[in-house]
């Protein structure tokens, strides 16, 4: 099933991947299933559900910079910039060369300056 899900994700067939992931997660939760359920939920603008899955993923593996980065995206969409900054900084601490995370941090810092 993991191979099938990976193949579906590579071709951006998120609906079918989501259904496989839900079944896999029902059988046995893992960092992988919760991570991708959370990313797909974020992609579909379902932020509360995305936060739930990504947070569960971190309980299995809290050193996945991509999960922290996507979780920061959820917080940005909820206008919780302080939490987003804290979360994206965690992604950067794990992966210092993570270009998207560095860019997000810079955007957050600029946005937060303009709010003050």
C-alpha cells in the first residue's frame, strides 16, 4: 500500500491517495500516513484537520522538516503568525538549507513587522 500511495502522490492523484491513506491509517497509524493525510488536507484548505494529522505525525517522528513546514502553512492560513514562525523555525533547525522554509520565515518576519 505504501508503494501505491507514493505512486499516486507522485502523479498528484490526491483523492485516491487520500482514500488509501485513510484505510492504512485505520489499520495502523504511522508518521507516513498522518503526514500525507495532513498535507492533502492542507492542499484542500482544511486547516483544522491538517493540523490534527500533522501533529499526530510528529508524535511518531518529530524530526521531519516537511511536516513542520506544512504545519507552519496551516498556522499562516489561520493568521496565527507567531505559531507559524515558531513552527517554521523548527523546520529550519532540522534542515537549515530548506529553501521554502527559509522563504516562509522571511515572509512571516516581514508581515509581522508591518502589523506592529
